[in-house]
C-alpha cells in the first residue's frame, strides 16, 4: 500500500472529527468511513455513519472550541494505519486530551475500523 493512501485516510478522519456543523460532519463521516464502519475507544463502541457522527458531536459538546490535530506522521502497512493526535484548544493551545488510533481500511480506502486509545485525559 502507498503512504498516500494512509495519509489520505487520516486526513479524512480529522476532517470528520473537526467538522462542527452536523451536516458537514455527516458528509465527512460518509467520505471517511465505510457504511458499516466502526469506532471503538474506551468511551465508545459504535457502528455506522450516524453513530460515529454522534460520538464526534459528543466530543464537540464536551470540548467546545477545540480541534483534533495529528501529532507525528502516520505509519501504515497492508490495510492498517496508526497515528497519534491531540485535542487542542483554539483559545490557548492547551491539549488536555491525546491519543493514538489504529485504523483498518476497506478496499475503497475508507475506514472500516478504528481502535482508539486515550494516552492523556483530564484529571478533573
């Protein structure tokens, strides 16, 4: 697999996570995830576009004025890519949440599965 395939999938992933409008988010999720794609982390285990978008909406409700940013380069082989990220405040640049995700891609390059790990979370 080519690195550009991994980078494109990761870029679509962040576009979906950072969409603050419900319509834009739904469109971005459909472009990034396969129809039966999943998202699993310590706080969520969902399948399908509507449920994935709902998890994202919840993150925006909990952290208004924040955006997800990739940290470092994506690393992939076969149909799997891993990358790290931070949730960054647009106001002050603080990043109270950080994690790493392992993503499996479908034949068409969209996300089939996400296994998310939280590496840093707020203590209070």
